[in-house]
C-alpha cells in the first residue's frame, strides 16, 4: 500500500483526515480555515447537488442567485438572526488596495477606500433575500415564492475540520414566502422529507427526522426541523435543517401582502439548507480502515476496470473486450473508468481504488479472456467473485443496487443498535461513556436543564423525533415530569 | 401591453435595462453594485453553464473549488496581476461583529477581531490556485492539471450595469498547468475554440477570434486570446478570454516540476473564463423593442402553449389535446410550458412571452380543435401560421432549429455589415460616429498610438484576428508602417 491510513481504533479523527486528504476529496490551503475541494471530492459533490437539485425542482422550486454581501444595517434587522451569527462574520471594510510606500512590491489597504457601511460576507442569506422579497411581494398573487440558491457562505470558525467545519463552505439554501402559516409549515416539513429521502436513498445514510429544542433552533426561526445521522464513533451529525421562520423576517424587513379580501398581513417564511458538510458525514458513516466506501448512486466512478496483462498482445485483447464492456455499461448509465495506465501496477491500483471507495472493481486478465470471465470485487464487503462475461453489464448494474442497499443496511443496523434508552442519570452517563450513540431519555423541557446536561456531558438534544410516542416520565437530570423522551448525543 | 419597453432608438441603454428587469432576468438589490439573478435569468444561466460544463468535460477538464479569500501576501505575489486588480478589491479586515454599545439593537465591527493579514475577496483565482498547485506538482507525472471552477468573483466597479458590469458576478475560470509552453498555448487556443463554438452554436452569437494587444492583455498573461461580439448599437463586447500565462505564476509561487530527464523547470500555465456578462451580450445582440429574443438551445422555455377558450367544457377539450402535445414535446427533449393560468387573458400572455423571448408560442382555441390545427408564432420574426396537429411535435422541433439558425444568421449579417475598413483618420472617425461597429485599420503596433486613439475616440483595439491576412500599410493615426490591420471598436 502506498498510502498509509490511520485506523479508526488508533485515532478516529486522524483516520477521517487521512481519508479526506489521501482519498483526494479535499485539502488544506494557504487561507486559514478554508479548504480546496479537489476534483474527486467535487465530482462527488456534483452528483449530490444534481440529485438534490432535481428533487427541489420536482417539488416546484426554482434557482436564483442573491448577493454575497449583506450591508450591516440589513444584517442586523432580524435581531435574533444577527445575534446568532454576529460572532462569526467576515467583514469587508475597504474596496481597494494600493502600493505600500514602505515596502517595494507590497500592497496595503487603501485607507481612502473605506466603505461607508461595512459589508458582511453572507453566513446565511435570509437578510439579503428578504430585503429583496420586499420589492417582489405586494399581493397574494405574488405568493408563494419558492426559491433555492446554490452558493458559498462564510462562518468564521476558530477550530476547523475539512468538510465538517470550515470558514467557507458550499451549500444550498431554500427561501420561500407564503400567504399562510399552515402553508409555510407544510413547506418546511416537505423539505425535511426531501432531505431525509436524499440522505437515505442517495447517500445510504439513515437519518432520524425531528424538531430541535429551543436552544438548538436556528437563530430567527420559530421551529427548526432536522435530520440527524450517526457516525461510527457514536457521535451524531446534523445532516440538514428546514426552518419555519414564522413572520420574523417579514416583520424585520416589513414585507406585507394583501390577501384576497384586500387585508394586509406579513408574509410567512421558511428556509432550509444542506451543505458540503454532508460529505464529511458520508465519509464517517460508511468508510473503513482501508479507505472510503462510497454509495454507488453518488460515487464519481461506480465501476473501475483494471487490466492485468503481460505484453502488448494480451493488452490488445483485453482492450477489445473492455471497450465493449465500457460501452455497454455507459449505455446502462453506469459511470465507469478503465484504468490502463501502464505506469502503475494492478496491486497499486487495487489499493488506490479501495482508498477512493469505488463501489465495484472489475479485474480482467489473460486467463479471464480464455475462460470468458472477469473478477469482480465489491468495495463494501471486499467480496471477490469470478463471473462470466455473458450478461456482465446487467450483472454489474444489479450489483450496484445491491451495494447501495447493503451500505444503507449496515449503517442502519449500526444506528439502530445505538439508540439506547436511559432512565437514570447514571445510565445516561454510562451509555455516553461506554457506548455512545443516541440516548432516548426524558427531559423536563427547560433550556436550563438542557444547558446543564451539555455542561456535564457535552451531550446535546439532537432532536425530538417527528414520530415520537408520548410517554409520561421524569427528567433524567432534574427529576421533574416529562411528557416524552428526546434524543441526546454528543455531536459534530 | 402591461409592461412598457423603451425603444432602442429612444434610449438604447434604457431599452437594455427594461429588458433585463421587466424580462425578469435580474434586479437591483440593497447592495451597491450587486444584482440578484432572478429565477428566469438563472434558468438561462443554468442552460449556458450546463452546455459549457459538458464542453469542458469533453475536452478533459474536471471541476474543483478553491477558497473565496486570498491572503494579501499571496495576492501580491504575481506583481502584474496584483497591480491589475488592486484597485478593485473588496477586502476583509475583521472576522466578528459585536453589539454597538452606543446604539441599541445595532452591531459594529469588533476592533478586537482584526485579522493579522487582510483577505482579498477573489477578483480572479490565479494566486490562490497556484499557491495550492505548488503542493500538488513535483514531477511531469503530475501534469497536466486541467481544472475548472464555477464561482463568484468580486471586482469593485464604480459604475455598474446589470450583467455587464457588477461588483459581484458568476463565472467559470479554468486553470491549467503544463510541462511545456507548446502544450499550454495549445490549451489556451483550444479553449478559445470552445468559447467560440459555444457563443455561435448555443448563444447564436457570431464572434471574432483574436489576440489582444499588449495594453488590453490580462494582467499577468503573456498572451490573451479573446472572442469579440457586436451589439446592436455598434459597440463591441468581449465575450470570453483565454490566457497563455507563460511561467509567470509558476515563478511567483515557485512551482517547479522535474521532467523525464530529472531536470527542474517552472510549470507553464493557462487560465480562461466566461461570466454572466454573456447574458448581457445575449440580450443586446438579439432582442427587439418588444422584448427579449432568446435562442432556443439555451432558452429556459423553448415553447409556451396558451389556451384560448370560453367555459370549462372548451378548456377540458383543449387540456386533453395539450396534455398529449406536452408529453410528445417533452419526449423529444423540448422545454415546454403550458400556461393555463385563468387569471390572465391570452393577449396579456402573448405580450408577456414576447417580452420574455420564448422562441415559439402555440395558441390553441376551440376552432383549432375543430380544424385539427394550432396557431404557431415565432418570436424572432413574429411570423404566425396555422398548422395541423398531425406531426406537430416534430414540426416544432424542426422549427426550433430554424429559429436558432435564423437568430444566428441575422446577428451575423449585422456583424458582417459592420466590419468596415478605414484607411485614413478622417474615415476612421466618420465610421465611428456614423456607423459604429468594428473598424479594420492599420496600426503601428505601439501602446502609445493605441492609447492616443482611445483618448481621441474611446475606441480600443478589440483584437488582432487569429486568421488575419498580412498586409503592408500605414498606421491610421501615426502614419508609421504597419504589417496588418487590427480591429478597433468602442466597447462595453
């Protein structure tokens, strides 16, 4: 093996970094806290983006693009939102550089080019979008507005991790405007379903759908819906959020509409987003000590074909067979790569594609040609099998479906085995320390208890599951009465 | 007509703004110089982006994503590039806001959160990308690198115009690294061809391929190739550029590779880009006084169907026929919209879709049903025809091709009629004042003469055409000897 991967047991965090960097998904840059998403990682993101984008369009949304900058006065209009993001804002204060008279070849900020009003680099776009919607909405006929944007956002983080927490990241943010609260809530719920569908059926990532507690809510939201996933180290990861914003932003930006009875009211809003953080979730949910394991539906390459040969004659024969196979696979919509690079040995290629998580590997040698077979290897289970060339492309297509399902099932089994009930504080602490995962426990519903639990254990309330069963009980910490269990976990 | 469009004759510049805003392509925002690209405009951009992206991938390129911010010390490394962009840089100096103690509810920049080193919001990404390539390139085996990125960039402009010149805009920027100068030049030339192909065959925009004079070259380039288009007011517009960067950035960032003989050399580079500015070019090249005229290949909707009926019975019959037609058109890959909104009259819809430039309109009424016909209207020529329902979808598909070609031909005829030779300064000035367009004239090859001509007439050298015929002559201004004509024009 050319590239050493730290094992999960040895150092989980280093294992993650090794996968991201050696798997060529992303890399550090000269800019503090900002990463480069490398071509292989970006191809993965493109597949995720395209699938999501289609789902958004199928549910009636359209894309648009709003400015990167938010003037400070707009940014501060919705007070809670502003308060929530103020501490992590990159701020543009000047619009020009000039030659530094004290240092040849160097530039300095031109003090004469100070902006009258500072510009915040968007950490999220509610403010700039609602200040624009104000001009677009007069009557109920202008509603609903169902807009999404794919964009970069900046949240200044002191401690960063590739994909999981970077100063700049890519995401999509939906911003919708509605005539009624009911319609807006329905929209927020619909988008939660879309996210859950995407996570489970494309990323093979089982998620729990829920609602956030007040303390974990998006700044400026009335309700935050979320999907929560579980990583292999027993920590949870918030994989997507959908917010019912009530009339908060409409009030902040004075966006009113006249209804059919010509009565004026503030507009109702939602916003919802997922980001490149999902790539971090994907890496941590499925991969093993040999590298990435990517679900076929979003893998940049679903199949890699490696020839094993001696001399040009054998190579030519293999090439001819592979050309046919590649054509068949492409016709079937499979993303396939034929790696006949002669500067690398088959063994090196095997390790490389294992590291990169290509779901299915096909090896074909001289003896295979004689026997009319190939060797197929699954990345997820590492199973190898010799199979006939006849009907091979169909076989591969169904294998890809099997692999997709198997990766999901494995993650789901792990996740399901890591939702544990705790009925006493001692149990709660024991599960956290020894097993991790989600803990289903009673909570008295107060932010104070929630904060105290976080302080004591670093565990937070991940969500109150959507389909929660009502059950009388007593709070795990305070002993006060509780009407339902909620899900706690330590989280990314 | 509900929306008044200023005519070109009356006020060309206002005509353009009317089309962009009333055609729902873009709008102003609360951020100085920044626009919002509205859903209809963004759908157009998506079609352009997808077509270009496929062309980039077909020529071996992959996408990636690099940081938005460039630390000042990196930005200034390539001196000419830095000098070229320093005057239009948005600069991030702080990473936090805090409550303003003097103003309740207001925020202020936190002076304690000043960055040690300022961050430039990328006006272009050579600096950040080459500082990253340094870590990726050691040997000739690491070359070529053929990366493109789709991103937002910021260039602080004092006078802005929607799409044509905004502080923030969207673009793609290719950044490639090569082992030889020859290979890099070939790449730059190849991408010029890709741009010309896209402009002519997708945007129906005839372009002249050329090389820039030294004064018009990209800051940091050895050679800038460009495609130049002509707008209906006789002004030229640079529609795309492809730069051979030599070893300038490799030297600035010390990026060397060892060749097959183990000899170290600096890497050779190109960069190339087109932006949302192309949408401005599209609007100005084809549209008329009634609104936009969009080429079918990139139009958000290629066909709109409008029902004309009285009462629910007629509507139901029309619906049934249209459902079939829509299905057929979609199967044929046509982007079609059925507008059966009952709150708007057909006449209003006709004007609206004319304004929005939908290439083909189909109207279908009760009498059409009886006669087994529909009325088809072409947006470009305003021709109307009654055609049979039989084979209608095929008829429409070929009509879309015809329209695409006709729009191109019309723009090309106009452009060709506006390339005029001038052999004296008097002729040059007369053409500029009375006719506009490109002027083919001799130039002595010096930046001084070029600058003087610009000063006198605002005309600049748009390019030295790639396929220029060598021809002895004397400079239009200085009378000094010249070896070839170059193309002058006033430009956007």
